[in-house]
């Protein structure tokens, strides 16, 4: 006896089966009467055998109907939409919103039914804990596909606050940044302090700081108790933040210099001869090595993606590449939008 059964999942998530059954005699059935006569009973047995096999074949769809695939998939469909935390430090979550479900053919391996069910949709990144009332999609009808790995893409913002940049600089230069201008026309010490970063026009950033210049000798300092000969004011640079792909860092480009002090001569000297070291200091304020941050984020995300288990649902995946999309200058921070792509698979027992 043999049965050939071909299973398939229908668009409405029910199972259908096409059964072809038959039998083949290795020895023709015979009945020996009185140890003398052989009577061939094949014509008597075969109709009854075929009838029994027909009844069994009709019961198979009923048995398959008891497998509530749609009910189990409803649960899994909802589970894969639960937020996945991919970074603890920034409290970043990955959300997947499936829109289309598809399925490969069913195979029978070691008496186990196997099929690959895929979901296609959109991924979202949320900073902060997602609200509990976000809308989940409902299970859709099924499409038939060939197996393919679950690719996904999403944008992950790297937020660099002006406060963090200034805090880093203030820790490095506790008493301000000083430049010895011994070879200048008016030798002295230039001190830059209290730096500030703010948004300018046309996607640019303005960096400003207080500046003081002391060119008094020891004798003059003795008599100048009220700092009459000190030069004080404000100096600023306006520039465009740009990505340096080779060093994977954020840098300050197309810088425009401006100063307002109590000495026109000093402004001229700074602009003409001593601008380079001053500009270097201001460039260091905004420079940020984002490459390490992305590498750390990918490692954390991969760890998180391979530790997800919710009931019968197990998720495995990894990020493969990261690229920079654009830079956005905001009122209190700079946002570097990174585009990440990878592969994600989810397994659920049905």
C-alpha cells in the first residue's frame, strides 16, 4: 500500500491535501482450499481495499482542519510586533510592522511538516519606551513565495548634544584654552573661555567664546590694578558640519570668522596672523568620532537581536552594514542619521 500526499497552505491559512493512493501486490492473494485448490481472491479483496483507502483519504482533510494554523499565526504575528530593545544606553527600540505574509511550499522531513512563513513590512526606530497604544497590524491573507532570508533596513539617529560637546571640552581645558603669542607683533597670552554652541542659519552652526589677551610685562602688571590694558571681547566661527568618511568623524567646514573686542588692532592681528591656532581650537569643539559609536551600536544590536525569545517565538538576526544618510542641525543637538541593514529570521513552533 502507498499514499502520495501533497500538502499546501491556502490563502486563508487553511491546509489542503491532494492524495493519490494505490496498492501493488508483491504476491497475488490466493486461498488454498483443502490443500488442493488455489482460489484467486484478488477481485474480491481489491474493491473493499480501495473503499477503505478512500475513506481514510477523506478523513485526512478533517484531521488537518484541526490544526489551527491561523490561530497560532495570529499570536506570532502580534508577537513579532512587540518592541525589541537594541540599545540600553540610549533606550532605543526596534519596531517591526508587518504588512504582507507569504509562505513557501510545505515539505515533510522526518515525519514533520516544515514550511517557511515570511512577513514583509516596515521597521521603525523609537527613542524612548514606545507607548502601549501603538497600532499593530492584523494577520493578512497568504501569498506563495520561494524561501528567502528576511532582510530589514532602518535608520538609527546618533544624537550629539551641544551640552555633551562642551562638557567634553571643559573637562579637557579646566581653566580655558591658552595660546602663547610670543612671536606676534604684540607678544602676549591669548585665553579662550566659556565656549558656546548654537544653531545658525542654513544648516550651519555658530561657535562662540570669550577671549582675553594680556601683553603686559611684569612691571606694567604691578601698576595696572584695574586691567586697563587688557584686551577682552568675543570671538566666533560659523561653519557647516560635515562627515569625514575616511576618519568616520563629524568635522567643522567652511568656517567664517568674526570677532568683537575692545581693540580694532587686536582684531586685525588675530585675523591676519594668529587665526590658525584659534580656528584649531574651535574645530576641536565640534569634532566627534561617530565611527566607534556606530560599531558599539551594531554590537549591542546584534546581541539584542539574538536574545529575543517570547513563548514559542525565537528571533535571530544580525546587522550587516551601516551608512550615513544626512546631518540635521537642531536647536540643542546635531543628529547624524545612519542607515543600517541586516538579516532577521523568526522561528515559531506551530
